[in-house]
C-alpha cells in the first residue's frame, strides 16, 4: 500500500504540470488570436511600437539580471526592486490626478463611504442590502478600506492609491520568500523582475480595489505553508505560524471566495505530500496547517457571516451558488451575466439557491456538448488572459487620458502572449527532475484555481491576479531554460518527450473524468433542469405578426427561453401573439409553477402601446402594460391537483382595440426559466 501511495504521489506532479501546459496553451492561443485578429487592424502600429518598446525594456532588465546576478548581495537587489517599484508607482499615481473610479470600483467606494459616514449599525447595513453586492462590498471594505475612509474621509482615494503602491511593492518581499524554496538565485531575480513588470501589477494601483490586498493575503498564506512544510519546526514556532495562517485565512474570507480556493488547494497539496512524507511529520502538518488555523478562521468567519446575514434586510444575493451560476451563461461565455443576476434578485429567498443550481444543471442537461466544446475552454482562456478586463483602460479614457488608455491596451495585448509562452516553457522545464512538494504547490495552485473558477464560478482575467506570482516563477524558469549559457541537466528532446507524455495523459484522464461526471450529473439534472420550452404552441393574429420563439436567443438558451413578439408588417389590427404550454403530468407533490418575464434587450417600440396577459388554467392571473416591465418579473401560481392538464398562456397584444391600416411596428418581450416550485406564492 505504501508503494502504491508513493507511486501516486510521483505521478500527481507530472499530471498537474501537463494540465497546466494545456491551460496555458489555451490562454496563449486566445491571447495570440486576439492580437492577430483584432488589434493588427485596429491601432496595430501603435500597439506594436509601444508594446515592443516595453518588451525590449523588460528584456534589457532581464539580461542585466543574467549578467550581473553574481555581483552584489541578493538583499541589495531586493531593496532596489522594492524601492524602484514603489517610486514608479508613486509617480504613476501623481501623473493621473483626475483618474476616475468606474463601475465596481465606484460602487465599492460608495458603499465604504456609507459605512464610514452612517456607522456600522443595523440601519446602515439594512439600507446597503438594497444592493445586490451588499455582502461582497461590505466584507471587502474591512480592514483596509474602512480604516482609510475613517482616517481620510471622502478624500481617501488618493491615499488608498498610495497604500496600493506600498502593498504592491511589499508583495515582492513575500514573493521572494516563496522563491527561496522553488528557484535558484538567478531564477529568483528573473521572477521578481517579471512579476513587477506585469502591466496590471503597476497600473492597478490607480484603482480603488481589493484585488491587491487579496493577492498579498494569498501569497502570504502560501509563504507560511512553505515555511511549515519545508523543515521541522519547534512546537512554539509551529503554533505561532499556524495562528498567523489562521489570521490570514480570516482576511482572505473578507475578500470573498479566495479563502475557499486556498483551503481546497491546501487540502489537496497536503494530502498528496503526506502520501510520501515521513509519518513523524504527519501530526505537525495537521496541527500547523489545519488545527490551529481553523481554530482562528472558523469562528471569525462564522461571526462575521452571521453579522452580515442578520442585517441583510432584502436578501437579494444567493451567495456562492449565485456566483457559480452567473459563470454558466453562453451569452457572456462564462463571465458575469446580468440576466442571471437579475433572476437571482427577483427570486424569493427560499428558492434562490435551488434556482441558481438549476441554471447550471440546465446547461449540462440541454447543452453538454457545447459546454465541453466552447464554454469551459473559453473560461480557461479568459482566466489566463493576464491584464485583460481590468477596467483600467475605460477609466483612463473616461478621465480624458485617451493616449494613456491606448498605451495600457498596447502593453497588455503585447505582454499576454509573450508572458504565457514563457510560462509554458517554464512548466515544461519542471520535468527535468522529480517534483518536490514545493514545486507541487507551485504547479497545483494555478491548475486548481482555474478549475474551480471554470466549473464553479464566473471567470474573469482579473481573478488570475492571485496566482500571477506562480506564473512569474514559471516564466523565469522558462528564461533559465532558453538562455544560451544556462546549465542543462537534461536534453530538450527528453524534456519535450516527458512533458508531451504527461500532457497527453493528463488531457485524456481529465476529459474522461469530465465526461463521466457530466453523464452522472445529466442523469440527475433531467429532473432538476428548467422545463423544455421548445414545444410551446404559438398563436398569432394576424398569422404573420409574430416572432419566431428562438429568434434572437443564443442557441444554448433556446430550450428554456422564449421570445414573444409582434414583428414585421401587417395591414389590419389589432395584433396579438401568445405562447402556451401544457404542463402535464406534474408530479403529485408539486404545489406551484414559477417562471420569469423580462424586457427584450433589442430596442423596442413604445411599450405603453402593448399589454401583457398571463393565464393559468383558463383564468387571467395578471394583465399589465408592457411599460411596467422595467426589470425582470417573477411569477408563481399554485397547481390545482384536480386539473389533469395544467395550461400556461402568455399573451402580448395591443392595448387599444384597433390600429390604423398599414402599421409597421415591432415589440418583443422574453420569458422562460419555467420550473416546478415547492411552495405557492399568491
């Protein structure tokens, strides 16, 4: 049994490295494709000129590291890096005094200021819970942004930017403490330069953001894990470091989500490393990495969550399951979906979690091939598009720094494919020798985090900031591998063969496990998915005055979304279009059905000219002007157990009795996400 365990631990590292090569390859292809297809024709010369100059500057810094790494102490080099990084970022901050905070950053600042000015009381929190992101923004305000607001008031943005620069620069010290366990002297210096040179790492200091602090917490947690795993520690030091890890986990929790990511990765790595570790270290690992941290983290998380929940008056957000569901929209290809958020808000609190779960299960039930073929690869690619979707470019343009906005775009567009190519080579270089537990951690973090976001969350390039230090470490290894004077312990051909074998095996195993899991989930999803609306009946007066039910809907949503519209031209009115569906048989224990109705995103004619009727089992349940359909609406009606064939009708018609001859108008609404609910409402 011990031999089997050791063999398993030997294979886990290469398998994870093979998966990471696949993921990085997807990101590399995507970033190169975006550069070639989109930016060669739009601002191509400017992008290549600015981006090329920046890459040459970074290349010169890297060459200096290779040439001069033996001269001078490493401590002096780190001091120069930290001071230089801080100086550049401070200059950047004062160069853009009118930089505007937009979108999420503006919402974050407004909510933090509300906490500061109105106080941490139930009334304030109850009012803030009107916002869908109430829990996220209130949590992220602590401890840094709230304290900065208290100290500096409404003028705290500039001071937060300066603190961002300090935190971002000090993160280089934490990164160096990690590199000491996984890289040699020259690779450490290269990694620090590469990490500091990632465009978003120094441009993000302009934002009123929580990401830089979450990154610091995450890196600090990894550094502590290395310090505990790397060598035996006296009990007092073990307890102290375990307590620090618990505190850092509590800070990660305030960032919403990265604590779960860290804990899952920690348990995975700990489980695999213990397979081949000596038994006398087992108890210390458990105490230092699990028992002590959880004694601090768990009660802190519980108390803060209870405080937020107690004052959440409006209960709009379903929590982590809502975050997961919003990442399963084909219309956004895995990024944030406003429609799914609105559905979450409109759903009664007792049904939110089940409805959000149905979002995921419905996609797996109706569109399994497209999930594997398009959605998951798109989410993986977006996760590794380093520097994309930051909002910095939009803020610069809005602040009338258009040339600087173009410059930032040039940097991120040119940086991503070059950086990912180096990362891929660096992961390939890991096959030169057996995977140690330190390198296993470094490989597993990007793989596990990407898989978690791809399968159980919305995906955005912003979220990869927490593991960019891993990518920088691999990129430095890639440079070590390709520089002419580096010592090679193994031929390139042998490395490529090993990496190819591991990558192919990892890909086959991953696809097989994914398909097997989807088959099992589909069997369960059959009874949990939204109702199939492809067989709804259409009635139109006149016959030509209707939209096709699937017109304008993404192919992957046709099964559970419908368009109800009066389209085209006709010579006589009034016009009417209706969809109807017979829900038979309905399970005996069912008490109600529920569905949603919302405005079509395509521009419409004046909605005040149209009426919407909803009938259930022959009775008109509601009738209202289409102009009242401002946001998504939730409907729920009781099932009559005495009726064998329950029938739902949704009708769109003109509000007036007649229309003038020759009218040419169009109006559309959408409805769908029909499901059997557990309890009736009204």
